[in-house]
C-alpha cells in the first residue's frame, strides 16, 4: 500500500510534489511550535499562520518564539520550509515560461470546436488568416516549417507538425473543426505538392469524414484524385493564374477589377444556384431582374453542362438543367 502511494506521488508533476511537501512541512512546524510555546502560540492555527509568514520571509511580528527551543524550531523552519517554498515558486515560474514557449512553438494541442484549420504557411494563408481574424473566427494554423507562431493573435493557435500525421491533426482539433483549408506547398514541385495535398486530405477525411475540406491544387491531372480523396472544393491555382494571364493579353486592366471584386465580396459569395421553377422559360434578362428584385441576387452567368457563359445574351432562355452563376448575400 505504501509503495503504491509512493509511486502515485512520484508520478505527480514536480510543482505538485513540492507544494505538497511544503504544505506538510509548514503544518508540521505549526503544530510543533504550538506545543513548544503554548503561551506564544495559543492555537495550532496560530502556529501554522506563523510558519507560513516565517517561511515566506514576510514576518509580521504578531507571533514569534521567545524560548530557546522555539527559536531552534524557527531556525529549522527557515532552513527547510523556506527552501521548499522557494523551490515551489521557482518551478512554478519555470513551468509558466515553459508553457508559454510550448504554446508559441506549436507544441500545445487545441481544445475547442467550430474552428477553422489552415494548413501551410505562405502569403496566401497569411491573407486568409488576416481576413478570418477580422471576422472574429478561431483559426488553427498547422505547419512543420515554422519555429514559432507567426501571428500572435488570441484567435490564432499554432500547431507545428506535418498535416498528414494523425497526431498533428488531432492536436489541431480535427474532430471538432468546422472547415479545413489546405494550401499547396510551394517548396515542392507541382506533382509532389499535389501528392502531399491528397495525402493530407486522406488523413483528414479518415479522422473526420464530415468536415468540409477546401484544397489548393496545382496540376489539372490531380483534380480527380483530390476529389476522390475527399476534397469538397478545389482551388486550381495554376488554372486561375493562367486564366487571368490569358485575359490580360486579350484586354487591358483585367487583374485590378477582378481582385477588387473578389476583395469586396465580404458578406457575399459567388456561387451556382439551381434554376427554380419560376425562372424556367424566362430569358436571361427577365430572370436577372426577377432575382435582383425578389432575392437581392445578382445574376452574372449561366452553366449548362460543361458550357459556361458569363454575361450571356439577354434572349437566352433558362432551362431546368441550367445552373445560374450569381452573387448571393450570406444573410
């Protein structure tokens, strides 16, 4: 039994052990001084009070020993009790600093829910982080190349590690997160970066099949594999860049208006909506006016199969199998 208690004591954190020993020593000296000098210390509580004040080197002077044995007890208390209390506060301070360093270095797991996990640190993730911070979202940044948290904000929790490892994802709270954004690793070649993204998708969906995953992909031939791995939405980075470059050749000043439009979509979103029954058979102009008046939705294009037309002719009729490209209000 005694060995079992000793083993349990040894397994306690060192701060807890020192505090327990210090408390025991102070109580013991409080009891001893009460019996050694009952006139100066009428109750055990008075003795314990004196022991605490003496061990902490405050010394109010309301209680003090007057006999030789009482003073010897006080000397022993100063030599033993003060040492344990000092050790406690030293270890407490060291533990606090260690905890702060571990938090900044991404070694402390996150315990929460409905947060957004961003995988990879680059200019794209930096921009996303800043926008999410303004929206008061809780963000978990996962990266294995950073030494410390690059953004010291209360809403940003950093986890250092490879995102395709289960433990790293569990530390990031993958089972309780609302969304995951995977940015492509620019330090790898395109194929390797996409393979890493797909492997990360498999790890994420294995731990939380229902979580929404948004992944950046670089090569077109890996898009289907990324979808098979569980990506809910894919961002073909190179295809987007190529499209902007191509349009820049065809017409001037394409980039600035596009970036301005995307940057001002706060509170709105660009999405495909199904053609509702009241729109079928109407021409594009009438459908656009109806949606703007009744739904406050701006219609900008139409998708029929793989055929996408932005700003189509007004006389084009809406069919039941059409998807309408529109700017929606989140509210």
